[in-house]
């Protein structure tokens, strides 16, 4: 038998060995099961470089002559049916999956190398989908699934039955995944196949499967299948009952938000179904359809051509499926996916599925006014926490990917989808909370949820991090727009929770907003405001509201004194754009502030206006990763470079004009330039000034002599002449600047046992008490997350920190989240860095991450001890009674995932790399183990 399979004739002859069709019933041969088993083996073991066997099956017509016939006419033989379905599921695997299994190639790499089998396999896939537009084949598949469920009579299905059901869903998923092309009718074939699928009671069958206790066997496959069902149809789902064009446009835009970000990562349950990128298409087509337009069709068009009536029918099927899924299976699927993604089985599926599922179906539920009791399960503290965790983790991975100069597409899409899902959750929460017809039990449920969210610090801080991390050369303006709108929505809700006294602890809104009152953050708002004319009213309102609070409540109008913001304000005024009184007042106030500032303090004003200059900007971009290499981009970079060099020249001349004639002017200019991110020696400054004919050799000699004399006295030229002027930023805490280089000498002269106390003392002396309290609270939060793992939700005083909890649940080291600019500056303070090292945290440079880590193997007691080293603790900080800790100690000890030979030496693995820890009495932190 194996010899026959090795040639085309042998594959063709297999049909005679499988059986025959008699009186509309397929009679399998005695060798049928053996032949099918051998075919499956050959498919799994075929040469991935050639894929000869699956191509031979295609050319031999085995699928249409035998396998599909067996599906239609075979009766009462579940074992043979199982073999046939497995073979078909394997034969229809997408090209992307086969390419990835061939050494981990991407589609782009495969296209470049030109795999010989790719075109042949693609042809076979299109052929197979056309075969499956036979209604009898589809109905036979779904009927067999129905039979397996019915025959179980409510008892758990056998593992074999569960696997068969999953294989059927895999087959349907593969057929739906096939790329559609309008030029070769494959798009119409896809819609024909989808319509036939629904006509065979697919909706009823799938919903039933998703309600079974054993649905975990096929949850991953089912969500992939659902995603593909709505591929190309998401726009039309929101067009019903919409009359005004503005609402239509808004709904389409929101639908496209998810589509533009969508990256479906398929993974075979047995093998390696790999990532496949696609953008949803068909929005404009669907809009035309809803407006009554139709495509021209000739009398001799293919039988697969769909009339408008058939398209309307398909749309109705999709609506019915969406409603049935929302009301009967949506919450269960979201719960199951979240459980999988926070378990050791996370690699089974890409997290974009749950994100897309939430963004799309919650939007649809809101649009269709679905009652709260049907979607109540997704409005949970755990799900909000999961989305915060997703945003934080993917943001960090994005930075790492950029530094490694790798493709960032995957992380960008995940983050954008996370924001979209969070936006829908928050909008749904607001909508249902305002519903006066809710049952009392639902009202109480939502109030408890809002209390939990009001207690979270990670939720509001997440948006600050996303805005701060926005980079124009990496992200899109659409992403920034979505983040700012969603942040605005959250702040409105938090304010409502405060006034309704739903907060379990006091949330200081002003302190939170002050974190946005920086040049860095307002630069991002200003970038989005540049599109003022094209932004919708919601976007502009969010921008102006934040800027209004920055200039007013936070008393930081100077954060808005930036070239792009001032330019945009002037354009808005010149354009005679209708403005509210508040917007008009803000613009006039900032422009007046600029005029006063420019007159009274021109240097500080210039520093504020220009922000990051070329040297500093170039260094940051180099750290984050290269900008896309394209001719258009290069031209823009050249233009930007020319513009920045002009600014640099202007600043240099401005400083020289201000300081000329004073002793040590060149040294002072050098110091001032550093504040703009420009590093130049006195010699370089002298050379530049000569080129501009502003400095003669005689002047230069005098300046050099003065500079040298001040150096002998031990003073900088700027200090000796008292020419430096403190701008707004210099009045901030000394923590931002950190200790001088003498700190390293202080630490070197101390014993290891004294270093922690010394660092704490120095930080307190430099107004760092608040940062020490913050660090102490991080230890307490992780301790609480570990301790609360053994509690029921009713025993918890308040929910755990979102980021801490999900890292603890997965037994991962917990990141020390540096959300704000002020917190990030701590990592430039030698005393703070040394404190972290001697407390035993994993430092970013040691483990290749962005944030420091609290080790995952620290017990609750160990965490409390670490927090106590920083200062005295209270029960409010711990959120639990430490006295009870000893009574439940066995519940708080998490097994170590490594062998401890002695307490001074621990070896373990992080992200595939081996690390060792030597106790702080011997060494200062974590290092890679020597090979």
C-alpha cells in the first residue's frame, strides 16, 4: 500500500481500495480504514520543502471522487468519518501554516525564496472550497456533529467525539480562511459557501456546542471560525436602522477601528497553525448595498453569482447568528478565552481573538440595545484587569521589539485592539449604568463593579503610559485618537464615581491630571490637534478638555507653549472655525501667555518651544528602532533634518547674543545647549560661530583664557558669571536630576549591609519620600495579590492590583510599573537604582526587559520584610492582617520552579535565558550565568 502511494498512479488507485457507492449509500472496503490511516500518515510526514503528497492527492481528484462522496453517503461508521474529516482538515490547511512549519518562514520570506509547491497548493485549496459549496457535504458534516451531541444524552462526550467535533470545526475554519479575490470569483465562492453553511443550521449547531460543558475542546477553533464568518461583513452589521449620514459614517469608522488592527493568529490544535494577517475589506461595498446599489451582472454570469436578494439573505443570517451568539454563548466564550490566555496553555491561541471579540460584539450589543443580563458576564473586574494587563505587557514588548529592530506590527495591533475593547467595555458600562429599567440585582452588580474599578490605580495609569509611549513613526494617529477618547471616557466615569461616592478610596483627580501636564504628553495632544479641521467633534472636545485642565486646574500653561500647538491655535483662529467660549478662551489665554513669556523670559520660552532638539531626538529614535526605510520617508527626514539644523543655528546665535561679552561665554553656551539636547564642546561652538562670522579669532582667544581661569578655580564658566537661569523644570524635585557623581563614591565606601539604609536616607533628603512610599506600596500590592489567591471574592477587602494579580496568577515576576514621567526619572537616580538592586529586584538591563521586576518566587512574608526595610507598614498598606499570615502560611508559599542548593545561589530561566542570583551580601543584583 505504501508503495502505491509513492506515485500518482498509486494515489489515483486508492479510490478503488476505499469502497464504492451503491444505491445512495457508501460501502467501505475491508482496507478502507488502513488506507485512510496511511494517507493521514503520509500527509503528516511529507517533505515540507516539496509537499509532493498533498499535490498528488489534488491531481488524482481523490477528494471529490472518494472523500466527499464518503461524507455524503457513509452511514453509521463514526471511525471512518473521523479519518475522512482529519484528512480533509489537513488537506485544507492554509498555505501560511504550511510555510511556517517549513522552518518558520513568514509569507514574505517564502515569496522571496519562491517555494515550488506554493502555487499548486493554493490552487488545490480554491478547488476544495468549491467542492464544499455542495450543500449535501456541509449538511452531512453538521448532522454528524449533531448526532454525536444527541447520542451523548446529556452525559459528557468521549474524548474521541470531542476531537471529531473539533476537526469538523477546523475544516470549516480552513475553508473560510481561504483568501478571497474579486477577479477570480473566489469572493463570491466565499459568500456562497457561507450562505450554504447557514442554510444547513450552522448557527443552531455551533451555539449548542458552545453551551456544552466540554466546549473547552473547541473554544479556540470556534472563535477563529466566528472571526472568519464576519470577515468582510462587519460594516454592514451596523447599518440597519441608521438614517442620518453622520451616524452611518461614525458607525463605519468605529467598525474599521477593529478591522484595521485585526491580526488573526491561527494555531492548529495539534500542530502549528500560524499567524495570518489580513485587513477586513468590503465596508464601502456593504454601504452601497444598504443604500440600494447593485453590481451589474451579465445573463451568462457564473452560477455562483449572488443577487442582491441573496446578499440580503446572507446579511439576515449574520444578524441572527450575532444575536444568538450574543445572548447564548458570548460571555462563556470570553470567559474561556481569558482563562486560556492566563494559563500555561496560552500558546494555543493569539490574544487578538478575545480582543476582537469584545470590540466587535460589545459594539453590536450596544447598537442593538441587547439587554444587560445577556452580556453581564463580560462586565467583570477580572476582564477589565485582563485588558489592562494586555496593554501593559504589549507596550513593554513593543519597546523591546523596537530595540531589537524586529517587526512591531503584531504588538501595535494588539495594543490598538486592547484599547478598542476597553473603549467598548467602558461605553457599555456607562450605557447600562444609566439604564433606569435595570433590575435591582443588576444595579447592585454594576455598582460593585464600579467600586472595584474606582479602586484601581493601574486602569487610569495605563492610558498615561500609552499616550507617553506614542511615537509618530511607529503608531498611527488613529491609535492616538482612540487612546485619548477612551481616556477621556474613563475620566468622566471616575469623576462620576467620585461624586456618587462609589470609590472605596479617595482618588485625587487633580494629582492624576498633573501627570499629563508635561511637555511630552501635551506634545502628543498637540499632534492630534493639528488635524483639528478633520477631527470629529468628540476628538477635538477630548483634546481641548485636557488642555483646559492643564492650563487651568494644574496651573501648567507652559506645557502648552509648543510650536505645533501655538501654530494650530493660530490656524484655528484664522480659519474662523466656530468655537465654544471655553475653547476660545483657552486659545486666547495660551497665546497671551506666550507673548508675555517671550517678552519677559525669551531663553526659557525658547527652551519650552523647541523641546527635543536633533541630537536628543536622534538618540531616542536610535534606541527605539529604525524608521521604515523608504524613499518618501528619507525625503521627509532630510527636510526635518534641515529644519532642525536651522533651529539649532537659531538657538546657538540666540545664546551667543545673550551671553556675548561675558567671561566664559563659550562654556555657558555649551551648558545651555545641553538643556536643548545639543552636545557641543567649546571648540565646536567656536568653529560654528566662526562659520557664521559671529566670532573672530581674537574673541575666541579671550573666551578660552577666561574659561581656563574659571576651571582652575573649580567653577564652571556659567556658574562664575551667574548666567544660568532656572526655567520651570529646574524648580521641580531634585529627584529628577538625581545625585551627583559623588554618589558612587559614597556607596563604594559603605558595607553592603549599610547601602539600603544609606540610599533611603539620601532619597529622603532629596524630597524622595513620596517615591519611597510608592515603592513600598508596590511590595505590599504584590504580597496582597499572592495572599488573596486563596480567598474567595467575598473575603477580599478590595480587588488586587490588575497588573500584579495576573503576573502572580501566572507565576511571573511582577513589573515595577513606571507609568509617569516622574516615575521614569527614578531610573536615572543612582540611589534609587542601587536601592532596587540591593533589595533584590531584577533590573531591566539584566533580564532584557523595560521595567524592573519583583521576583516571582518571593513569598508573602518575604515581600512584607522587603517593604518593612523601607519604612513602617500599616494594615491599610497591606490590605490584610499580617498576624494572620502565620496561620495560613502554607497557602502563601508558592513552590519554587528551580532547585535551591543553598540560599546564596539560585539558578533559574527567564524567556529562554539562564540567570543566577547571588545574595545581596555577596553581589549587587542579577546577572547572566557564565557559560
